[in-house]
C-alpha cells in the first residue's frame, strides 16, 4: 500500500515549524514578563528619586527667594541703615538661621549629582532593555509569519485532498458541507466517492486539531483512497475495520508500545445504493441523523474509535431503507461541544437535534440550511467565546 509520501513530508516540515514557533513565542512571553518586572522596578525608583529631587529643589528655591526679598533689600537713600534695620528684624534673623541650617553643602550637591547620574543610568538601562525586547519580538514575528505562510500552504494541500465541487456534482443528492477549522488546517475531514450505483460518504474527526489533526486527516484520506480505490464491494463496518487496522499499523500501535487511547479518529460512513435507496451505515463513535416527516431517527455508532483502544469492539453495520426527501446529517463533535450562550455552556446534542428539526420544517435548499447553522453558531459564541474545536457537518437530501 502506498501513502502519499509527499503530502506527509510537507506536513511534517510544517509541523516542525509550527512547534518551533510555539516554543519561540513561549520564550518571548517569559522574556517579556521578566523585562516588564525589571522596567517597572526601574521606573518606580526613577519616579521616587525624581519626586525627592523636585521637592528639594522647590524648597531651596523658596529659601533663596525669601532671602533675596528680606535679606538683600537696600534703600536708595540709606542702604546701611536699611541693612541694620533688617538685621535687627526678628523675622530676618529667623530666616537667616533657616538659610544657614538648610544651605546646600558641597556634600549635598555631590549627593544630588550622584542621584542624577543614577537616574541617567537607569534611563539608559530601560532604553537598552526595550531595544533588546523589540529585537527579539521582531525576530519571532518574522518566524511566525514564515510559519503561518507554511501552514496556509498546508491548508491548500489539505483542501486539494478533500472532494472537489466536481466530485460533489456527480452525487445524485442535494448536499451541503459546513467545514470550519479551528485553526488554519483541520483534523476534521470528509470524503465522497461515486461508484456506478453506489454513493459512499464519510465524515471523520481526527485526534486533535491544527497541524496534528491535519496529519491524521492525510492518513485517513490516503487509507480510504486505498481501501475503496477500485470500488471494492465492502460493507460499511468492513471499511471501518480495515481503517482501524491501517491506523494502528501506521502509528505502531500493534507493537506493544504505550500510546494514548485517543490516538486515531472517529468516523461515520454511509454507503447508499442509488437505485434501491438502501443505506448501509457504520460509525466509530459518530452516529447518523435521519430526518423524515419532521421526525429524527438516530443510527447509533459503535462505541469504539478507529485506532488503539483498551476496550475495542467490532464495528457493526446497520441497514436502513431511505425514502425521497429524507435528510441525512453526518457530523463531528465540534458543533455540539462548542461553549457559548449566556451561561457559557456547551451547545449539546439535544439543542443540535432541535435546530436540525427546526430548519428541515421549511424544506429550504441545503445551502440555506448550511447558512442557518453557521449563523446559529456565531450567535451562540457571540464575542466572548472562541471556537474550541474543528466543526464539520455534512447534509444530504435524498
């Protein structure tokens, strides 16, 4: 079996850049905290010293001005007499005493000079520290931009791997796809293939999101292409079993290694016979909703993921006879688990079911249903809550 090695290598490089960017940002964050504390301490000392000097200068200026007004007044007619009178004035004597006691000595002048020098040195230290922080910040912003460009290119690759509009045009059913990655690339993916009388649709939710999730999605798409490349007549549960085997093998989960139980993906697969409208469904943790005459039927999934799990269960297929105007909904858990509303709670499964029943009443075009779901999620999140996971909903109308 061949996996698209070029895509995997590209995403590997992108992941390394992404992790490096996160590391550098964490270093910058720590450096900024240290610098902020140091600058705040320096600025506080600077402020205290400046207040002290301003106060001392004002006091000395006041004493000097008082001395000039009362001690240096000389009459034009009798300067000597005027001076004697002032010298005998008790207020003048008190002022002279204050001036003598508070006169700035040479040591005090030196003290002021030292303080000014210290303030200047502190000011230079702040300036140098700011230059250093700006340099680090600019370097990390440059690297971040480079990583973002790489991830944007990875998004182009991922979109190229997903079914194109031309592929969906071959599908005999009206459809919509609401695909909203939490980050630039997504761990949720969808897959569609047309084989003569069969339409096969898959929706999957890989472990994680962003770059790690995108890695798993590349594996999932590659494995599906390999399993169903020749239109093999497999049951839905057999496809999931083969997927589990390939995922475990690729992640080395069969060699007795310790791996996380969640490594892998959840998946739902529908195989529809376009002539008889017989549906063969199987799910790995992901169910299928079918709405007919404003009633919702749930085809439950096997409670086991695709990948290693301490309590693995065999996947089971379910048969269901579809009718015209039946609506099928396959989805990941991103919509249901999103926090929002006035109380900041999850949207939940029951609210999602009510929303689907509400929008199917009007028999709107599927693209309008997609728009209503998108608006409902925006209103649920508001401006307070960010998207916490990738969101994927695929709808079909028979």
